[in-house]
C-alpha cells in the first residue's frame, strides 16, 4: 500500500474522530501540501528512517520548527497505527527525534512606526482597521481577534474576555466562520483594557452593523486571510516595512516590557501557558529594558 492511500485511511478512521476540526484541517493541509508530494507514492515498506530524515531536513529549510514538528508527528503517528494493523514492522518510535526548537527573531514595530499606524487608523472612517489597533494594545492573536463579538467586552469593568478563536472555512464556494475554543486553557483570559481605548471602542460599537468587532461593509463577515491581506496593504500604503500580522502581538509585548511590566503579568495577558515561554521569546526586548534600567542606576554614581 502506498503512503498516500494509507494516509487517507488513517485520517478518516483515526484522526477525524479524535481531534478538533482545526487540528484535522492542519494535518490535512500538511499531508496534501508537503508530506504526500514528497513520500506519498512510496510503498509503506519503502519508507525508511533515512527517507523521513531527508524529507524533514528539506522541510526545515523552508518552514518553522512548529510546522516541521507537526509533520514529523503526523508521519510517526500514522506509522504507529500502520504497525498496529500489521502493514509495516517499523513505526520509527525513538528513531526520529523531534527537531530542536529555536525561537524566531521577534519582529515588532518601532515606536515611530506604531505611531504612524495609530494616526492613520484613528483618522480613517474604515472601522475594519480598528482590530489592528486593538491588537497593538492587547496582544491578541489574529484568530482570537476575528472571533471577538461585542458581547465579549464589558465597558463598565473595562475588560475584554478572550474565550474563542476562529478559522476560515469555504463550503460550496461560500465562506463560513468557524468558531472554536482555544487550544489551551491558558488562552482563556480576561484582559483589562487601557482606559484611553474605551471611548473609541464604544464609538466603534455604536456604528457597527455586526455582532463581530471586525466586519466588512454592511456588517458582512471578514475572513482571517482577507484581514491579513488588509493589514499587508495598509503597511504598503503607509510605506512601512512588510511584517506578518503577528508582529502586532510582538509589538504589544515589546511596549509592555518597555513600560516596566513584569513577565508573569505579560505572560498571562498574552495567554502563554508558562512565563518561561515569554522569557525566551522576548529576551532581546528585555535586554534593552535592562540596559535602560542599568544606565538609570548608573546616574546615581558619584
């Protein structure tokens, strides 16, 4: 049996009943986009440790550690089930170590770049841009932002409750917004909003034609991919360097550290499962803050 045939069976009988829709979709995307084109036409018995190692090495040249780890997990899990059914004698258990995780260089906007973004958004009549502003001051992930309903805001308490995420889905050529629970319980959180942002949020809600914070004209739904493109085009329009939407989250964390926010508080606001994740990811930003604090201390020198 070829791996392409077996992967379809495995996805249908083992993966579909046991994982969230978002995980199933991610597995399917990796299989059809990377794994099957590389090893799908090989018989199960022909796929050796060396074959998988070569594939993983090539994948690591183009994709993130997270993507490589997921692809390797798919291969190992599918072969484990194939061995259970007697299709192969080797499931690669213990023979294919996961690649060592390396933190990506954090990309964030400078203070001047952030001010240019804010000035344009506040001067624009396009309410769709307001989601970008909210991410700059809350550190929301794009899936969390696109799942936000106005009912998630408490304007009296001045808080935002993050309890959902969303992904795109097209069925029969029609767009559907799929709302799901976040992957981890740490992503469920309440974020106090800066008081300076509250009047603008109330004003945005008063003219909104949708239950969602981010919407198009006449309240129509906006896909995650479309909003990412909106952000890309806005950066181009303002002459700002191209950065992914996640740079807004990194910018929030960087500004928070510059203001002296402690790591535990920042970690909870970002929805990280462990403050160590925050420490590793923003070590460079912390270094700049520490340097400023040390220079401030140095001013007391005789």
